[in-house]
């Protein structure tokens, strides 16, 4: 059971009732949408009263406070210390006292009965407040969006968001109230994380409609090269590539996110890497998805290159089978390609730390060419977040198909010599960091001896290419290592557009 106490806000209860229509689960707009009120922020409290005061003061005094309501959720066991600590002006905010239990009590649904707006945000313990940007959110559809404070993008290589370099990883979120009301079993507010929302939605058979979120305070991306003619436009044909091996647990969510793009790709293909049983039952849920299967396990770069060789699309959207995308990812990447003339466009990522149950924003430079001009070159773009033109891939001779790992960074470094490369300043990609993946397994992980040896060899080659360019010579752009072609068998789904 929950003991609920509502303290009148600065608005009297009568005025609050006038401004806020009753909550419904039908997704209809409430009066908060009609009169300009942005939404309700739920503030998770703990016995750390200093942290609670910091977040409440930020909410109350930040510009735009008239466009949000504030509700604090507290554990009944912390009631005495919180009531004794809050100053008088913060005691006027609504408070919901909950009796936390270890069982899967629906505390979120219980809390939503006291939310009178169609949009709601969570500011968890340890999080930093930033403008919730209600104006970017749809009013009449169901959605979830990460709420990350803005940061300056790095200049040279990827880096974790500066606010998340300590042991505290706290990301808030914004969502439609109607969507949240359909979830269950989330327990106390400590469990209302992005990952838990995704799990609850899956159990409730609710579609995950993730929106991208801004990474910077401004919407400015990479500078436009004067005179550059875009190779890709918003109307370019796109094939989404999803290499798959032992990712059945996450493949459905991955495909659902790609299939739900606001600007749909012309094709989506799952390329199975020699599994004993290809994921037919999962792919069958998506009539627009093609399933191809390799007769041998050859690695994701051989798989993707074979499909690119065999098909004819203007561009290819890369997507790992255990990750998922914001539904506006493809639209954003194509718009940036058209705006900047870039042939390879990536985005910012939100790492989902699977074992820890936490989230970590990771940022990349907007101008990848400038980042790679620094010596030694580092890692300014994550390939699975990106979109590449077919013309660029073919001019480079494709991926280094002889490599089972490391061919993504190798490709980007070669591409920088002949093409414009940028990252958009939005979190459009959710990357699952988990045990057993290619980057974490003992024999192929980032700290493995094999990875270190290859890293040294590829860095040496990149430095040699940089020196050649300085001398006015042409860099070596052929792939570092090549393997032979692969035979792919069509299992089900639409036929892909063949190469001409």
C-alpha cells in the first residue's frame, strides 16, 4: 500500500484542477497540453537530502518553470529526515510517500494516478537537471526519450559524458503518461531506469517508441563544406544491415526499432552468421524484413560486405542485432548527410550497461575528419551508429573482410582521406554493453592480446598514411586484409534490390 500526501503547489488546488484534466490511458491530450504546460517532473528522493535539495532547487528556479509541475516520490521510511530538511518554499511541492518493498509492486502506476499531464519526466537520484525540452515531444503519441544534460562534444575522440565519469550514472527520461500507465512490475523508483522500462514494455507487449535526445545545448552539427554536393539526400534509398549471431534474446527489439523508423528504410536485412538454426521465428514477425543465412561463420564484416556487393541501394544503415535505435535515427542521419555533404554519418550513443543495470551517455566529435587529422588518430565514430553511402564503400574497396574485429575503425580511417564524415549531436543509438559480446569476450575483447596486436598494426598503417599525405603522396586505401566472398541463402522476406 502507498500512503499519499499531496501538499498544495504554489498554485492553489482549484487552479491546479482547472489547468490539468484527468489522466487517461487513451493517449488523448489533456488540458496541460492545451494551455502550454509542458509536463510533470517526478523527482526521486532518498535519504541524501543534499542531493534532493539540489535537484528541487534546480527545477524551481530554472527558466521555464511555469511549463512544468513537480511531484516528489519518497520512501515512507525517509519521511522524518526529508520533512525536517526541506525549506519552507519546497514544502509547498506535492509529495507522494511510498512504502518501498522488494516485491514487484506497481509504484509507478500508483504514482501516475497523481500526474495530471500527458507527458512526464523522471529526475532520479544523482541526476543533473536540464531543460526537458517539452516542445520537442509529441503530444498525442506514446514515446520514451532519454533525458541527458547537455555537454560539449569532444574534439578528437569518443568520451563518456563528463557528468557521468564518477560511479554515479543517473539518466532521467521523458515519456508519455499513457505509455507508462501500461507498464507493470517496476517496483520502487530506484528501478525506474531506461533498461527496466524497456524490459517492462517487452513483457507488456508494448512497442518501444524511442525518440532521439539532444546531446548539446544547441542543435548545431558539423559545419557545412562550402561547395560540397551531397551524395545522399532525404530521398536516398537505404538498406538496413543487421548481422546476427547468437543474439536471439535481443533481436526482436532491434528489428522493432528499425521497422518503426519515421523515415522507413527501403529494406531491412538480417544476415545470419552460420547459426545452427537461423532466427526464422523472430524475423517472421516483421514482413518487411529479409533473412539471409551464411553456410559458415565468417564474421560480421564479411556478411555486410557481401550484401553490399550483391545489392544496389544508395546507402546502408548499420545496426547491431543486440542494440536498438531511436525511431527518428535514419531521418536525422539522412538530413545531416544532405546538409553537410557527408558520405558517412554517425551519432551519439547511450550505452546500456547490461550487467550493472545502468546507462552511460557517450559522445563523439561532430567533425570526424578534423578529429582524425590529429596524431595519433583515435576513435571518433562508432560504426553501428552510422549510415554510409554505397559509393564510398565501393571506392574504398569495401571493409577489411579478413578481420573479425577492428575493421570498423580501419574503414573509418581510410574513409577520412576521401570523404566527409560527421556525427550528429543527438543520442540516436542505444548500445548494449554485455558479457560475451565481440568487444567483451576474453579472446576478442578490447583488452585482449589479439585486439592489442591488431590495434598496433592498424595504428602504424594509419600513421604511415598520414605521413604520405603530408608528403603530397596518395595514402594506401585498400582494405588491410581481405577474405573471399560468402554464399548467402535467402530464407524469407522480400527480395533485395540486386546490384546492377
